C-alpha cells in the first residue's frame, strides 16, 4: 500500500502520541508498505486554521495514496481542507486524545465543535484506547477501531526477584515522566507527596516546555521546603530513563486527562504500580488497588493516601509491583499494534 501520514513537525518521540505515530510508520514499512510523512508547520491553534486556505498545504495531498492517515492533533489544519480534497483515497484519523477533552469552558465548546466538524470529514478513526473511542463516538458515528500502543521499548528488564527486593528498600522512590505542562498534574503530585510523613524521594523526568508552569512547579517545591527531596533531570535517553525506572517504586503521573498513557505501561515493565487518574485512557491499563491507583484529577488527599499505602505496607507494594509486571506482559507489542492497523486499513480499501 501507498500510505500518507499527516503530522505536525517531525516524528521525534516528544510525547506518547508521536511515539505511536513513529512506531506505526516503522511497522507499516517493515510490512513492505510505502509511507510518506506529510509534515505540517507547528504553530498556534488559530494560525493552524489558516492552513485550510493554503494552496501549498493542499498540494501536499495531491499524491496517488491508497489511504491517507491523519494525526487528529492536526485537525485545525484539516477541518476545511479535507472537504475540498478531490481525492479518491479514504481518509483515516489517528486519535490519541481529543483536544476538547483537556479543555474547559468556552474553549472546550469551541474546540469540540471544530473537532466534530473535522471528524465528519474522515472515513474512519483509529483510537489508542476504549475511552478515546468512546469520546469520539460522542461526537460522530464514524466507524473505527482501537489499537492499543505497545510498550516493548526497553530491554534488560528486572526479574521478579529483583522487583521484590527493590520494593523493600528505603526511601520510597517516586518517578514522574512527562512534559512539565498543566495537564500532567505534577503540581497535584507534589502537594500530595508533601502531605505524607513517609520517607520519599521524587524524580521528575521531562522537558520544561511551558516556562510559566515549570516556574510555578519550582516555586511550589521551594515553598513547601522539598528541594532536597525532588530532583529535576530534564529529558533522559532510553538507557538513563531505564535506570531511573529500575530504581523507583511507583510511577506517578496524575494527569487531568490521558488518551492512553504509554508511560504507565512502560513503568509496569519495570514492576512499577501506576498512580494515574480516572480521566481518560488510564482506565484501560490500571486496576485500582491491584496494578496501581486511580484518583480523581487534582485530589491531593487521594494521592497522599496512595503514597502512604505503598510506602507503609511493603508486602502490598511487592504484590502490586508484580501484578503491574504481569499486566505489562499481557499487553500487545508495537508490532502487533501495526499489524492490527494494517489489517483495518485493508478492510477500508476493500
């Protein structure tokens, strides 16, 4: 097949969604497909809407594709353009999460209306989780499927014996992995940790792409007197990240919304229970009280109680750590994800 994929910028894995797109391209190419990546300029949401009027952008789609994939993140650039394309190929949107799901108030209504209009222009959707699929279904009845991301990113994972031994060490090591942006809930995590008497340490792995929010986090850590307990590493390469995960006890990313949350599953590969929220796709991964904790977004008290549960009962932590590892082992690989999507595309062509 000759497949196009529309993204903003390049496919460097700055987030789980970009990693998903990159691994999909790799999997399709490994199966003999030709995949052309169409890179649209990254800009503000209002400026992206202007792409719909750009002849240069429109010319990017004048190719003999068998099918065109579009990362749903690009919806403001495509909502009008899709209607004008004189294309014989089907258009399939890859939905990591709806932008409206992470918005509030008037912005949520406006973005939701634009996303609804965009989704009415595609022939099918590929979603990364059942909650994401349900969110799409509330906007449109377009046909679609769920293809969960893989998590087989790291080699040399610890054994069950090593996981059990680690879980009994002091202090209690918490790791946060993600961009320092409001949606990831790092402020809630810091406040929750501050409320417990446990002997804990927090490692924050992620880029400070939002200077205002990052500054507020650093100020909060100082205000609460936690400078000697919180370490900010920035982004790490895979080897350094694996070392941090292997030495941690709990992966905590209490986002206000996640379409799926690949990072939770990658932590489970190292036997880390996941502290996530009830908002979004983490419910596909985390069984509350068994492989991790599901708290309401912004609930500092629930985060405190989850930390105290793990840090104060190491036998339970061992059990949850091993259950998390079993959950990872049951999950499909990236290659299986690409195979499911390719089979789905073949049915759309048929």
